[in-house]
C-alpha cells in the first residue's frame, strides 16, 4: 500500500483540539503520522499543489494487457486500471512525508496513545456518493467486511490485525485491533477505498465493467472493451474544497489506452494517441525521442527524482520448487546474470545495479552491520545456514563482470557452486543430485522483458540448465502467478519510506502458503519472520530504519532472487500541454496535481490533425 514512514511506533500527531494534550486520555486530531511529522495540518493546501490551477483538458496514459472487471478488490477477473479515481479513502497520504495522513472522507480521528488497540474515524457529514446519498459508518464497515472476507489474500493478510469494526453512529466508526502492538494499523485502515453498502451487497463479487458505487472525484466514462477506459470528473464532487484536494484532480477526463506491447505503445505516444508516458525503456530515452513532434518542441522529456526506495525488480526463484532449495544453486543463478554487459549494450548505461531491497534510500543497509544492527542480528544467526550467516555479517556486493558479454569468471564460479551442491554433468547435460534433469522455465507475459531474459537464459544454458522462456497471455500469467505455478518469474517489490506490516506479505512464512499472497518467492525463514514482526511494531523512526537494515541484510544474504536493474529517478515524456508546480513532491510524480494548458492543448490538437 501507499505509505511513507519508519521501529516500534510513536504517533506524531497535531491536535486539533485547543485542550492540552494528555497521554492519559484519548486524542482527537485531524492528522496522523506514523513516526512521521504532520507538517501540513494547518496548511490551506499541499505545497506541491497549485490552488489556482485551471480545470479542463484530458490526461491520457497507456496501459498493458486487457481487462474484464471494474473491481480490483476481488480475487477473480482482471481489473481495469485507474479505478482508484472512482473512490475516496478515509484519509489520504502526504507525498512529502514518510507516512502521514490527512482528512478525506473522515474529518478527524480519535485514539488513545497509551492504548492503540482501537481508533475511531469521524466521517465528514458532507461526504456523498455519486448518487447524492451520504457516506456513513455502515458503508465503511461493509467495505472492510467485504475486503477482509472476499478480497485478495495479500490484502487480508495486511489487514489481519483488525478484530472488529463497530458502527457507533452514522458518522463514527470504530476499528478494534487484536493488540496495541501494530501502531501503523491506525493509519493503514484509512488508506482503502470506501464503497456504498448497497453496491457491495449486490455486486462485490460480480465480474462486471460497472464499478461499485463510489464517492470519488471521477466517474467511469466510456469503456471500449479491451482497448481504452475513460474517467470523467464529477462536477458535483463533494470533496473538491478539502485541503488535500485543492489544486488536485484538475483534468476533466483521464483516459487509459491499452496496448499489447511497449513497442506499439511507444508508437501510439508518438502519434498522440496518449500524451503522458513514464519512459521505462532506456533505449527509447537515449535515442527514441527524435521524432518530428520532439523537434517541433511539442514533447517534453523530464527526469523526476524521488526519495523513495527504488523498487526491487528481480527474477524470483520459487522456493516451493526443490531445485532452488540449496542456497548454492541460488548463488549460481545470480552469478549468471551479466548486468554490466546488459547495461552497456541494452540500456545505454542508464541503470543502476540494485544492491539493496531499499536501494537509493536511507533504509538500504550499507557496509558491515552496525553495533545496533548486531544486537538484533546476534540472536538470529543460529537460525541461518552458514552461507547466509557469512553474507549477513559482511559487506554486500553483487557479482560484477567485465562487460565483455562472456562473463567467464562468474560462470566458472557458478559452475563450481553447482558441483558443490551435488549437481553433475553427464552427456553434456546438467543433472540435479536426485538424478533429475536441471530444468528451469521462466514465465513471462508481454514483450518487454524478453530482450533482458534471453541473454540470461543463454548464460544458464552455458551452465547446463535446460532453460525455457514461457510466454503466456495476461489472464493466464496472473492466474499462474497467483497460484505460484512457475519456476522463475520477474517480480517488482515496491517499497515506501515507511515499511511495516506489509513486509510479512512479501517475505513471511505464513504468506508463502497462501494462494494469491505477495510472497512470490516462497520465503520461509524464522529469522526474517522475527524481523518483519519487529518492524511492524516499530515505535520510532530510528527503529524502522534499524529493523529495515537488518531485514535488507537477511533478504540479500538468502539469494532469493536475481536483482535486475533500476533507477533512482523517473523518466517521463509528455506532450507539452501539461503543467506542474515548480516544486514537485519529494516522494512521487504527483500527476494528480498537474493541469492542462488549454492553449497549448489546442495547438497540439491542431498539429496532430495535419
């Protein structure tokens, strides 16, 4: 989920009441921070917003694959992109702070700092669904009951500390938790979209292109099945004057155009079929933006920095498969990946090797463990196998090649690791210790990753692995991933500046056995379980950083995936009808706060008609 923050939790709050703060009694406040300040509680608008931004125009973006459902919170169907625009959450996060929430559907909250086993959200009496009916506590309860009982498994796990949801009256709903250990859950329950109870009762599990009733700034517009989706701004949106929404949601329409491959999508951008594009392909960024509209000054390229960790993109090894159980095999598979050659040959030197699961942030572990980290690690060392223990205690460095494309040195090391693990060669083929052929299937969908995976597969074949690349359509891919039906697959683990309870869904032993959860690797390690639990219960920013450093070391030392590549900033290209404030958010692009220059849009429309 979207969060921003940091070891056991002190809620830093700004109190709206004029009464002196008493930690022996409940507090009512308009903002919540989990080890994060509430700097903008009295601000008239967010610092990255332009409250005088004009409204109008269309924001158009691209999407991949296809869709057959409007509800992404059920376990079946392939949801359309962009549905978050249809719904409000109880509170909304700051894009400048680690994990701080400000009012949206709820105008304030009440909780007890000495007993964080409950929190009361006070709904704004003005909140309305699209049909004009009030948003009530019954809608909130019905939403969470549906998600907890019928939603995706990883979300149920993430919200697993919810014990009860109680309707106090129409405007007050109380969340009761299993204990007061997980301090961030107070904010977490404010992050989910709220649906109308009447819509939930009849339609929650229907695979349909009709969305559940919402209260958000946009309604569903035209749906061209499998091709595009449009959301139209609701002129009667109840929350347009909220502090967090001033200068936000400026586009009259938001449109997503679907493509089956990135190559076709790029051609669509060049022809103006959509006009805002995060550019994730290095060769495009380096050489692709030389088409006539760029030369005419009608397309902008911009690199936007972020303080968030770079998402860990890696080739996951499914630990549920016997072939990956030996850590030496996993080490060997990592050595077969030649980042230096790929970065030079395929990526024009634009990417960084991801040395951390929290790369590019203060959460990344560096050097050898500190004294404080050793205090956490020492009791856990006996739970680690020797290779993992040694790696946890040392300085981390991924294998490095000479960039020639042969990777001979690392492949020889990988071969020896396989032999040490009991693998053997016979008749020019590689066999596992049990006599089974060493076979690996890499699962993928779409075209984008093929050029990255094929050179890697070539190196695996040099080691003797019978390796195949299995490309399937989107629905089959997502169902196979949901059921953990793969040997290796590419996954992306996006992190915030405030990791917490969601880490158990990524790396927890319980999640490894839950179909549909986020533990695609199948990690089962008691030391990691202990650290993720401590991280979820962190009580200060310093503790969050400490436990995240330890978690980072444990994950890296387990060699559970082959880290691929990433970048500490986001490249975006857009037709220059779009504008943004001079100072963007520190943790996001903040596209919801951009706007259209109507005169520029008219010029571009005229240009595209030529």
